[in-house]
C-alpha cells in the first residue's frame, strides 16, 4: 500500500473514533419531566422477634459451660411448653470467655474465672403474646433480654396500593410542572422504585429480672414507597 493510501486509512479511523466518542447533543435525548412520588400505609405488625440469653459464671471453663447448658435447656423447654414452635427459636450466639482479675501489687491480670453465654432469637407470630413470652423467658432463667423488634411480614403486598398512589402523586407533580412551563405530558419514559420500604422498630429491654409482667406495645408500622417517574413532554398545551 502506498503512503498516501495508508495516511488516508489512518485519518479515516481517527475520524470514526472521534465521532463515536463525541458527547451526545441535547437534541439527541427526548425532552422529559422527572419527578418523585410518595405514598405511605400504616399497618399493625404481625411478627415480633425477641433476643434473649443466659450467662453463667464459674471458676473453670467446664463448670461455666455445664451450668450454661443446663440453664439454656430450661429456657428452651419453657419456650416449647409455651407453645412456641421449634422452628421459631434459634441459637444466635455461643461464647465462653475468661474473666480477669487485678493484682494490685504486680499489675498482672490473672484469670479468675470463666463466663459462658448462650443467646436465642425467638419469633412470635402473634404479637399480642410478646409480653407473655418475655415473662416465660425470665421465669425460666433468661438473665439477659436484648432487643425486641416488630415486623410486617407481608409488606410487599401491602405496599401495592401505595405504589399506585405514589405513581399518581408523581403524575400530579409532573402535571403542575408541565402547566407551569407550557408543555403537555406524553407517555412515561421510565419508572423506578427507590428507598427502603419496610422500617423496623427495635427497643432495648431491661436486663434485670422483672417483678411485674412486661409491658409491650407493638403500635403501628408506617410503610413508605417512593417512585421516580420520567414523562416525555410535548411543546404546547
């Protein structure tokens, strides 16, 4: 190939690459109005989860572990006797840790004992029984009651109506912008859902033994949904 031909081929390749890399003009994109729509729905939770545990102290690791296993066995038996299905309670944490003392004369920290702990997470499918389950746990020997959370298990289905309302809210806003700018709305170009729709309520329960029955109020959960919608627009109204 002659040099002029080679040069022409190189220039053609550079030109093609430049055209492909060039930024798109505004005219290449359809004119659109993009807004967000929101909607909420309030519903009573239908599931509660309680985190509870037993901690046992002893001079040796074996003594602490044996005492802890016996104590947790009583807790699990109490849950079963209270009508909680075995699939609804699960061990969530096991630990065995040395406990250190303080030797003031030498500054050393010798091992003076061991603490064994065992935690279980309990699902309660009737939230009205949450207080009773807490009392059962404490009475059976659980000495560390942690978090309680309330959830809505069918949140997605409950949010379907809210999704329709959110789209209607987005269209209402888009029509306001269209009227203010002298255009009309066309067909939707895109719809996307954003945000986390299902909040969880969590509370810390006192770890000290309770003399009176626990007071638990599940209240209502507010489920929210946000949609982002873009509409094509046409000039004129």
